[in-house]
C-alpha cells in the first residue's frame, strides 16, 4: 500500500482479507477514526424518521377570554365646567362621579385627553380629588398621538388594536362628538358624551358608561349629589401653565 502523505484528509476503505461472512462491511476511515457503515447510518436515519412520525403533539391551550375593561377619559368638559386651554382644571363633583364609575366597573383608566402629556401631574391631581380612593395614584396609560389632535377617535381605536384579545369592554367619555368621523361604526355604543354647560360628568353618564362596559352595577342608580373633595384637596382646580403643554416630562 502507498504510505499516507502528511496532511492528507482523503478517506480510504479498509477491505478485509477474511470472508465477508465473518467480518463487518467496509467502514470509512478518516484521520485514524472509523465511521459507522453506511448501511447502519441509513437504518438509524429510518428509525429516527419513524419515531418522529409517531409523535403527536397536543393542541395548544385555548387563550383565556379577555377581562380588561377600559375607560378612555377626556378632561375638559368632562371633569370641569369651564375648560381653559392654558390650565388643567378639575372640579369635585365630576371627579366624584369618575371615582364611582371606576369603583363600580373595576375598569382601567386611560387618558385620551390632550393633557395626557402631563400624565404624572394629572394622576396626582386626580388623586388629590379622591378619584382613586385611599390608594396612591397609579401609572396612567395614554393613547398614542395622532398628527391631527382632534382625531381622538383614531387614537382610541389604535390603542385597542394594539391590545387585541385583551380588552373585554371599553367606553370613551368625551365632551366632543367622536361619532362625527368616518370611524363612527367602530365607536357606536362605546361613547358617552358630556357637556361643560350641563355640569360635566353626571350620574346619568356613569350609568351609560357602566352599560357600555357590561358592568353588573349598570342597573344601580347613583345619587346626584357628588361627594365633597377629600380633606386637603384645597382648590377647586389644578393648574398647569400652558407653556408646559408640550413638555413630556410630566
């Protein structure tokens, strides 16, 4: 036989001089290590394929039904009766109604108001008026921003689409007519419109919102006399200078 040259990696076949009946079939040898016979490799491959074919995976578990209830909130004309684009104004009566709505429905509050740029300040102001009861103000979610700030309808629908399969029921409380836009078919039955001239958020609005949310409390009547703001609330409004309207730090 010819001597193997250094560095050569060519496989060679070892052929036994004994009878084929006494020795295994030729094996491949490379770098001094023998590999399994090709016939054995093919058989093993067939066995692996057979094993895989018998593996039946169980169907995926069904997704749990959505449970999230959401209240989208505008502030001007809802929680105040004298909106001012320069100031964030809150009043005790409408804030008491908002608290009753959140407690009765267990809904999550999402800011759709232009004041959502100051969401941390808004959360603290709402807490000052007892909207969250004795609890500290939670982090408030916000709808995304649209190039046309009047299209709160699109911002609300986009927020819902981003959480498809999570939202069980929702309602948008706004002083503007959100149903005037082409998106009205997607909003109908989910909008409660308030008016600053009529005192903002009232007991009737709370009832309509509870019905939209499918709450068990929808059949109950709330008193029309709002609870007084908690001690320490001080003023009847919270103010944010207009110069901070574009500041995302809040």
